[in-house]
C-alpha cells in the first residue's frame, strides 16, 4: 500500500506491553515508514509469563526509536506522562488487568482532552461467558471502543465483537497477527532427528504446541486421542510445552492407558520448533473458555505456515483462518468426540491431509504476512488523519 508523504511525517506515540519476538519485524517495518516512538510498559511481566529475557535494550530493535518504561504497582506513569508530549496520533490501550484499564483510562482522558486521534489495538472477541467481571469488561470495551477514532483487530471474529458493542464498522480495521517463524534446511534435518530420537518411524503424529494451562483444553485432546486409538493404530500425540497442568495431564494419559503414545516434550528450543511442525500430520488446539479466551494464538499461524491441516475448538479466536473441510476443522469446545472424529478424517486420508496442508499455506501467503499487518495499520492511520482534517 502506497503511503502519503504527509502520513509519513505524522508523529506516532505507540504504547504496548512489550516487544515479543514475533512483533519485532512489524515494529521495525513501521519505524521505517513512519515517525513512531514505542513505549514498552510491561517487559518484566512478560519476562515472567513467557520466560523471555527482555531488558532496557531489546535485541532486534536496533535503530528503532523505543523506550522501556518501568511500571509501579502495575501502572506505567512514565508512559502516561508521554501522552502530554508532542505527537499527532496515539496507538495503544489495554484492559487485560485492572491496572491496565486504569492506565488506559488515563491515556484516553489525556489524548481526548488534547484532541489527538486515538487508535485502539485489541484482540477481544465475545466468548459468551456470563460473569460480573466479563460484563464489566464488555461495558468498558464498548465505552472506549465507541469513543476512540479507530480500532485495530486481528480478524473478523474480533471485529464482530466490537460492532456488537455499538462500534461503527467503518472505524474497525483488520491488522492480522503474524508469526516471524521461518523455514530453513535445518528444520528438515531436525525433523528426521526428532523422528529417530522419539522412535516415530511410520507413525501418524498429532501435534499440540503451547502452554499447559486449563485454558488450552489439552485434557480434551488426550481424551480424544484415547478414543482415536480404538480404531487407529500407529498414532502418537506430541505435547510440546510446559505449565502447571502438566502433571495432571500426564496422570490422565496414564489413567486412560495411552501414556506410552502421548509424549510430553516439555519446553523446546525455538530453533527446533519447525522440525516438530514438519513432523506432524495434523496440528490441534483444543482451547476452552474460562473467564479468559484464547484470543489469537500464533501457533495456528505457525502450523499453517508449515502447510499443516489445523483443528481448533470454537473457543479459539483464530477460527476465521480455518475453513471447515478445506484446511482443517473447527469443532465445539469441550467435545472430545468431535475432536476425535475431525482428527480421524485427516490422518486416515493422506490426500485430504496434503490438500488441507497446501490450503493452509495459501491462507498464510495471501493474508498473514507482515506486509498485511502494515497495510492494516496504514488504513487505520489514513482513516483517523482524514477525520482530523
């Protein structure tokens, strides 16, 4: 997308929690086009959650105008102070925690009083959980969403959520989430090494990648795998990741008598991840709804990048990437039978598996590259700058 010269000269204040590895290429690309300053406000929190090692200097953002801002009691007062400075457009906003919401309300008030355009970037969608907390979140999402100048969301499911809250569809722009995973020759060698190491010759491999927390619903996948084993032989379930639910999941596999064919790898080096994707026949993400939802997990993008069929539950925010019967299946959450049937359809039909995998790759190539993220951002920026005039 061609960018107007006046747009390029606009000063953008961009506030975000942190610079996760998959966001860095996007941040770098934007900084080459626009006069943007990034403030990262919760680096320490993300280091704890995702076992990252980010600090005041973030590797991969050399030459980018950014600052890591400390927060006190969960609020980045330094970032709030920056909203009183010089900029033309504000980008940011969060309500993931109560302190995030308080911080965002400060941004909102200051930016609005200064008559600056406010672009909100969120991944919320409506997972229909009825609770006081959820009702309050929806109320605040609607209030803020209706009063900002534009909203960036990763997909159609998220756009529908905000329109249901009364936000004009004209003010909502899709900026898809993108993974920075790249395939190389080493991945194929790693695939063969993993196959030998785990004794997976002539096995059909079902793959899960992610944290082992209740939100991910891995227990339903293990139950589906147990049911699958009654009719399918030579199958293996690879569970890649760590988390507080691991011991419970291991006990469940043992209780169902499938512990010899369910392999918990623990955390792996990111350099090996491509080998695991290549090794698999199908990728499964069986998330469930709790108070939270699986907003937009990038493991779906990654599996599709490696040309794999994908099965998710309908409790995953990326269901818009999956067309039933074309590149995978979307099944009801907490439904081991439906999960089992979907997996069986794919692993019992090599032609279908290959066709679905190729379609997954096409979906990524056509709409989930960093260029698509930048184009979505540019559309929102053009929109707010026109309104400002």
